[in-house]
């Protein structure tokens, strides 16, 4: 071992006595190639930093992109504004809690209408109907017209009939009609107890129309006697006017059952095959609510399954209006080849779908053989062959618990706030809260979230631009620049012009939205007062600037979020190769620092001497046992 030692009190040859750091001079001309070596060293360290930090950088970038995407997707424009709600003060938004997103949808109709359209006056439950109404016993007829259809109904008033019994008879006649009008008896101890809008107490009659069938109310007319006039049926006094806005409110909701009409689905058959049915007449019977009837089809020996199914559908559809029959293509298991190790052979088949049409509350469809027909067994065999007797979806009414009170509807559309809010069932039952609030406040909150998320992403990208692909930060700013360009003004920030005659000049797109850039980083600032002014002056243009599918600001950011891959947006994935230099061999990959190697900072000669002495000392020791122990990798670094 060779070692050079000197008295630290004596200066080295040709060295200033005050220089005790023993570091080489770092002038660019003192040591040829040293400057290039340091540059390569710096580049190597940056490359190593990127390789170590790339997963963390990509994860942080993805989090910020997703935060902006969530804020953009959360922004909601009121459906009725400005088309049916010109004033931004009256515009409303509906916001569901998480548990209701797949259960209900909420809209604000242009023509609101309550579910209950007519109320009678109140009666004592023990009162005699003929005496209370001052009518003579007998038959009374009246007409109901709704959706262009008129139906005449007749009820009988008996001498001993009480008022509740008469109201039930009238309600049953209405409910058994083919019109989409419902009737029910209400018993209230105080006004509005069970029916908002009904101020009468005691027993009364309510005529209702599900808002799914439109806002216009039915028309009522006595045709024989004056039963409707005696009941004093009047339109709901709380029917909303067109000028009254939706009420801001919070609703507790629980959708416990979905509306589903009765559905019968047959098995699929080979359309070109001959059905295993005897030729002859097949008679069927159906009931749907108060409607019932029969129809028949003939099957001939030359018929295929397609002929039979098409004839069944045509005959059933032309015989009644309570249900529809349609043909449906469906996969089926072929019987052309026996089942074996290769599995079933799948092919296309033909099937029947039978669905009840616009069922009213409690109405269910039933289809079977006509027992009074010529051959009931043949019709039953037909239904069994197609599986129509075992594939029924019985049908259910929708049930919603709203503010603790349960409502049943068919179809599944509900009308809180006297029809100003329409709730329609979606896919699954669920529970939660609905908040109806002023749209302006909600939109301001949502746009503030967007600007904050954008500023966070931009600051992150600009904090160290060399870590990311060139131009990545500007790619997220590009939608702002493109939006300004659509207005004919490329400037995003309003010029600070002290001349008063310029204060009334037309504003560009970003100013109209209340969004401006500021500072060296060109972050966004949101002016909610300017946003509200724009909503009142040019709401259609503001909607297009924000939400136009091609040019809108928010869809452009959504597209960027979907197309940006954080893993490939880092500099190490797109950085160009470094030019070759004379000192490149001094910092090869094999000598770059890593988590298990010491840092490659320049060292003094004293530090190098100490390292050499320690290495030689370890070499003289018996290190065989030490080398086998974990965590002793320092011995591998000698030399």
C-alpha cells in the first residue's frame, strides 16, 4: 500500500497558505474538459432523479388531472334555462346525494302541474249520500275527456248509500276506464294533511293525472243528472302559475319499488321450422284491469314458426289496446346436432314479447286459454310450447317515500312542489336526499372548483417544467386561447385602459364568463359578478362557450383529461438525447448514484485518503462471515 502524507501545518507546493479546502480550481480554462464533465454529471443526476421519481410524478399529475376532470364533469347547466326560465334568479338546479344517482332523475317542466287535478268538497263519513248531495237515487252519467279521448261513465246512487260508499263507486268507475286518469277517496282531519292543495276536511274525492301523461287537466261534464256538480269537483287551487319559480327545498327520498308493466316473453324458436302443433283454431283470453276479451288464430299444416308468431302478433294487436305483441330476434340453442363434447350449437331464433300498455295503478295483464273456446287444451299447449305460461314479469307499481310519506304511481313519475319538480325512476331503488337550489349559486360553486383545480394543475406543471414533456402546461391552456379566438379577440385579459370611452366596449368570451388570467403563471381568476351579468345578458352564448361539444371550454378540458397519459407526459419519456462530449465516459450508467451507493459529490483529497485507508483495513480482516450477512453490501464497494 502506498500512502502520501504531509504536515497539515505546511502548505502544499505552489498553493496559497490560506487555501485549506484542497479543492481543485473550477475555472473553465484551468482543466480542459472539466466543464463538460460537470454538465454531464448534472444531466446524469437529472436523469436518475426522473427515473426514481417518475412513478410519484405521474401519480401526482394524474391526481391533478382527475381533480380537474371531476370538477368539469360536476358542472351542471339548468335544463330549463334560458328557454323556459328567462331570469337567472328563477333558474334552479337539482342535486342528488350519492345513493339516488341510479334511482331518480329530476327535471323542471316548462308547464308544471300537480298530480291531483280536481278535489270535491268534504263530507261527513256517516252522511247519507242522497241527502248530502240532495239527489234522488238512480243512475248518473258523466263524461271525462283527456288526451283527445272521451269516455262516458255511469254510476248508481242507492237509497241507503253513505258518502264514502258513493265516492268509492265513482273512483272505481274512473279507474276502470281506459283513460289515464286516477281517482281516490281522501280522508283529512286538517287541510293539506294527505293531499297538498286540498283544504277541505272529512271525506272527499280526488281526480289525478300522472305527469307522465302531460300537464293539461281532464275535462269533466255531467251528461245525465248533476252528480259532478253536487260533488263540487273543482280544479286544484295550488296549480302553479307559469311565473312562480321552483321552491328551494331539500327532500328526503327513498325509492323502494320500480314501476314495471306486466311482460310475457316466449322462448326462441327456429323461424323456418314447422311448429309441433296440430292445425286448427286456437282461442285465447286476456284481462287487463277492467278490460277483458278474447282473440283466435288459425294454424295451418304448411305454416312455419315465423308464420304462426307473426299471425299471433297481428291478431292480438288488432283485437285490443291494453297490451302489445312484438317479434324479437334472440339467440337459441339449435337441436340440429346432438349435444356433445363441443358444447351447444348457438343460432338465431324468433320470440314473442307481450307487454302491458300504460297500465294504471294495480293493473296487471293476464293471458291464457279461452275456456269457452272450441279447444282450450290446444291453446294451453300453444302457450306451454312457447313458454308464455312461465316467463311472466307480473308487474309492479313504483313506490316512493317522500318526506316520510309514501306515494304509489304508475308509471314511476312523481311530482313534488305541485309538479314544479318531476322525479322519474331510473334503474335501481335507492335512498338519499334531493336539494333544489338556485342555479346561479350552484354554478358559481362549480366553476370556482374548476378554476381552483386548473390553477393547481398549472402551478404543478410550472413549478419544474423540465420534469414534463415540452409544452404540456400550454396544452392545458390551449382551450382558453381557442375560446378567446372564437370571439374575434385573442386577448384573454382585459387591457387596463384608463380612457373612459373604452369602458363600454364589447367584452370578449373570457370576460363574459367572468374568467380571467393573472400573474406570471397566468392562473385563472373567477369573477362571479361578471358571470351573473353574463347570465342575464347573453345566457345562450354563455352556455355555448362553456358546453358546446366542439368549441366549449369544459368539453375541451374533458377531452384533454381523457387523452393525456401521465406516464408518458414526463420528460424522461420524451426528452431528446444529450449531445456527446469528451467527458461522457466519466459518468456512465454503471457509475451513476443509486439508493444503495454513496452520493457522487466532489470530494477532497483528505476524504479520498480516509476512504482508501478504511478499505485497506477491511481487506486485511476476515470478512467471509460478514459478507454473508444481509446489509453488509458496503464491502462490495472497495475500489
